C-alpha cells in the first residue's frame, strides 16, 4: 500500500472519516483501507521516536477504536 501524504495526515483523515461515518453503512473497501493504514502505522511505530511516535501511536489507537465501532459486536 502506498500512502499519499504523511502517515500522520493519513491517520488523521481516516479517524475523522470514521467518526463522521459512524452509524452509517460503509464500503468494505473503506474498512480495508483503514485497516491497511492502521497496519502501516503499527509497523512504522517501531522505527519512530518521540514526538512522532506518540502522535502515530495515539492516532492508531483512535483509528482502531473507530474500526471496531464500525464492525459492530
């Protein structure tokens, strides 16, 4: 997967999009994309240092919560 823009910008956009769409039906491809951004963030976190590490880790946690909310119980 190739990101357009920074990892932080992609995480921020995914979190905002997921929050905006909460409670609505979304395309499976959208969930897949969010999952790929999340995976990329988790992989990259191992090579980052503060403050980027903290920003990416926090946004990744937020995105994970939003993805789970969309998947439901």
